[in-house]
């Protein structure tokens, strides 16, 4: 799978159908910068944010996608992502509590349903609080129903699903979190130009915390042991990661 577009120019545009963009939805795994990019676009582009094409950290669960929708897939460097995901886990199953980083990246991933925090009603799902604590099905393998073998397999499969929007939707863009942080004006300019979306003359920055903060427990890329890096590489689709501009070499 490849991503069409020049990620070196901050935004890879998979396609545009030329229709007027009236709304957008963000998709991306947790700890990928989805809240930041959502807020950046909401403040600066003349399109309304929406949530009804599916849980943003999951898969497309809508029966159809409007030709006036812009789907924005947010990605993040896999090493930075897995370190951040480890430092701030979201409703993990009990067997994941207290694991070292090395054990965590090898453990099966499973998570708990949280109707309120996961905002099921926004994504068109029945808001049933009695389901709190049950298995979060949107964090399971979408075809086989099993646990992901580890969080890296979850990244690989969800990333494939998110990039698969280029086969589902008429307007799709891929934004790297790093680019949106480093040069938000260029990202906004590219989106506004490529999709003919009205935009603010003066960009409104996002300077406050807009998503769950990182935990105090932090590791850096330099802390990743060689054998752990080998494992990480073995679980990713390196061709897809390279197509996004990410080099996961030692």
C-alpha cells in the first residue's frame, strides 16, 4: 500500500473529487495527535467538524460517506507513537497493568469500553452505560474479532484501514502530526488549496493542551533496547511507514 502525494509538503492528498467541502472528520490512532489536528482545522478552515463516520480511533462504521466530506487521516512517527502510547494507556485490560515497555510491546492488546469517555453518542453508537468495562470491540481485529497480538499489530491494521479511506471517500488527506506541530500554516494552506476550503486570513494557533496529557512516565527513542527495536520493526509494515516518510531503522 502506498500513499499518493508528497509528504515532504506536509500533506499527502490521496484524492479530491472537486466537490464543495462542507465538513471534515479526523481518523487516527490514539496518541497520534488527532485532537490537535482536529482543533487546528476547526479553528481555521471553513468546514464543520463531524464524527458520524465512525469512532476516530477505529474504523469506518458509516453506511455511506458524503461527497462533500473531507476525511483527514493523522499519523505519527511509529517510535514516538509507541512510546507515547505506553506512557498513557487508555482503559487497558488488567493483564497490561504495570508491564515494562519491553513486555508491553509484546503483550496482547485489549481495552475496556467506556461509553462516556469514548463519546459513543458522537459516533452514532448507542450510549449504554451498562456496557462500561466490557471489551471495547472497536479495539479488536475488525475481521477476526480477536485481540491484537500487540499494540504494533493494532497500529499496522488500523493504519491500513485508515489509509483505506482513499478507496471509500472522495476527498482524503494524510497529515503527519510532526508537520502539523512544526509548520501548521503550511498544513492549513495545503488543505485549503487542494480542497478549495475557505480559510482564515490569519491562522489561529493551537497553543493549549487539547488532548489527554502525557503521563510523567517517559522514555525516549534512545531508551529503546536493540532487541525491542527489532521487535517493533518486525511488527510494522515498513513499506507503508516509509511511504509516510518514517524511517524505522536502528
